C-alpha cells in the first residue's frame, strides 16, 4: 500500500487485533496475546492505535508512565517484557479526552511507527481502533505489510454481523484472517469455576466455520479479567493453572501456528 510508513525497527510479524465494534474486549485480547507471546519467548511490541480510548496503559500496569527519548528515537515503555506505545503516555491525565480530527490522529500513528525505536522484535501486536471505518483502514494503510488479523467478537447474533464486516474488511485489504476469538462467551463463576452460557454462545465458532476462517478459541466473562485489566496484571502473565489463562495461551498457540505456517 502506497501510504505505508517505514517502521523504525526490525519487525518480524505484524498482527492486528480488531473488532466490528467497541466494548467487546479487543484491547483485553490484544494485551493478553502480547503477554502470552512474550511468555513463549518472543520479543514483542504492542502498539495501541486506539487514540480515543487508550486502555492499554492501564491494562499493562503503565498508568502515568511516560516515554523517554526524542524525535526519531522515542523509547517504548516496557511492562511484562513487552514494549508498549500508546497515546495514553502523552496525555496529562489518562481520562483526558482526545478531540482530534482524522489527519491529526493518523500523524500520531505515523510517529508510533516511524519515530518509536522498536528495535528487533518478533511480533508487533496492533490494537486497532474499533469498527471497520476510516480509522482502522487508515491505520492499516500506514502499517503497509500486515501478516494477519485476529477478530474479536461476542457470542450474540448482532455481534456476528460485525464479524462479517471485519472479515470483509480484511478481504478487501488482503490481510489474512488468523482467526476469530469469541470473548465473553459464557460466565465463569469465580467460586466454583463452572462456565454458564448466559448469551447464546458459540456464535463466533459458527460464523468462523461459515466463512471458512479459523476459530481461535473462546474466553468466558470472568471477574478476574476485569480485576486484572483494571489492576494492570494481564491474565496471560499470571497463574498458569487458571482456566482463563489457559484459554489465552491456547488462542496464542493458534496465532503462532498460523504465523509459522505462513513462513514455511
Ligand atoms: P474494547 O477494546 O473492545 O473496547 P476492552 O478490552 O477495553 O474492550 O474491554 C472492555 C471492558 O470489558 C474492560 O473493562 C474489560 O476488563 C472487560 N472485559 C473484557 N473481556 C472480558 C471478559 N472476558 N470477562 C470480563 N470482563 C471483560
């Protein structure tokens, strides 16, 4: 794509995490994939392209963190062994609203790619803005070469419509779909650990089958995800015996499988 920016660093693979709409857990999945890849021994970067709602700093335990270095050599901030860049690092207060027009936001994304010293990393995980409109489209064009996209959805029918749009978006941009993650799939009781279906679950799996894209796995609604998201300790980085931790590890194994197949 002609608008692509030259990235400052050696990036092995670039993975997008996208969703047809906001609030489905896209950032949660992006953070946990990044941390799980790091746990697998990969050198990982996490680029928060969601300028309006930069939740990545909080989820990574980096609230109030600031970048170092100057133009052309901005140092990403590291947490959980992952190099992170987010608009949140440049705001006075994390809840300050960003009221900017498209071109200004894209200038920031350009800087995140060209002026941040990413160094040598195996995988750059990009948390895209929600939806399939101008913003995610422009971000993809700036990145240029994308190795694959992970589509996050919830199980309900209405959300499935959004996944169809996300798949079409990827087809249009010739971005391979790595697979679909069904988030908030059932409720996991914090006392007994049992998962109860409170929405009609399995929508993500069915849709993936229908459209011929892989299904990467399901993550239940789990109060631990809310606590760990707010507390800045991603589930993928804690207790390996925890079921939700294992779900993220399995999803990430699917992503690694896809990426290694592609290069064979
Ligand atoms: P998005 O990036 O799609 O807007 P977020 O990842 O920011 O969504 O998640 C929105 C909220 O939902 C956050 O407070 C997050 O902790 C919570 N959340 C996401 N996934 C789950 C889950 N599986 N169980 C419980 N809470 C979740």
